[in-house]
């Protein structure tokens, strides 16, 4: 019985240490990955929007609409 009690106390102590552990390093790593993913997403959205604006400008230019040149300059 004594050994079971010691084992239970040791398990409880290990559990408390794990719960109270310092997770800042893991949290920081997660935050860096999240920021990198967000930057990649932002860059992709920016590229897609830029291409959409260019396509609009080409379409306006092809149709003889003077607005196309203005739209192309606004994007850049």
C-alpha cells in the first residue's frame, strides 16, 4: 500500500509539473508559424488582386475605355 501511495504521489507531482510547465517557447513558435502563414496568405491575395486589376485594365484598354490607364496606375 505504501508503494502505491508513493507512486500516486509521484504521478501527482509529475502532473502538477506538466500543468505548470513553461510553454512560452512552444507558444512563440506557434505564433511565428501563424504570422508566416498569414504573410503568405496576404501576399497571395495581393498577387491575385493585382492580376485582377491588370486584367481589368487590359479589358478597358482593349475596349477603348480611357479608364484602364487610370486603373493600372492606381494599383501600382
